[in-house]
C-alpha cells in the first residue's frame, strides 16, 4: 500500500504545469511549480518543516516546546501543520493588515494568534517583529523561528525545490522566476 504516514510527508514533490493561455505568443515552454498542492497550500510549507527539523536537530527546539514566529500567515500555517504532528504549541504574531480569515485558520489549527499594529516601525515594541522576539524571551521552552534570518529558510529550497525542478525538467531549465520574499518562496 502507498500512503503518507502523516501530513508532513505530503510536502514537496509538487507538479510542474504548462502555462498555456498567457504564454501562447512565446516561442518557449513556460512551466509553473504548483506549490498550492502542499498541505498548507503554500511553498512556505517546505521551509517551515525544514526550519523545525533543523532546530530539533541542533537542540533549539525541544520536545513539548512552543514555536513563536511573526508571520503574515503562510509560514505560520506551515509551522502549525508541523507542530500538530510533532506535538509543539504555536504562538504567531500577525500585523493587523492580515485578514480575519488568516487569523481564524491559524487559530483553527491550534495556534495562539496575537495581532499587532501595522503602522509602526519594526523596532517599535508594538511591532509584530518586536512582540514575537519578546514573547520568545519570556516563554519557557520556546523557539523563535525568525524566518527572515534563518538559514534553513532558503536551505529548504536548495535541498528540495531546486532538485525537484531540475529532475522534472531533465536539467533543461534555462530561466527561473520567483518572488523572493523572506527567502522561503
């Protein structure tokens, strides 16, 4: 029988899909990596799992710990999915510009959500950056993910997305276009 032992085993190995209509005038094949096939509907599932696995491996994240992160939602969802399987608690700090639906879905998967004002500079103690850092300092047995400066963020794509694309194109990829964001895209 073929089946995934848990939801985390369904992350990655997403298909490449030919773009037809918007590229019909181009003299080349254009493909999209369909990352919404990941369980959290985002490319961020890859890096969320990688950051957790690396933090577990080097002892920054301990059994029963709390994962703390400032997120706009997609990284939070990836972290929450892994936390459910691995037995961690989550506290996510979001800016108030995020939709109610993003907050609600994170709460629905067991995360505590704290909303901070958008209209403050990152160093302001009320910003979602500052609040998440402070919570990590104050919360026993917690790990602050810090996706912006976490090397495992980009490493996830070096180890999974890149090799997948290379294999799927038989090494014939000539151009790659992506929005970089935190490095986890």
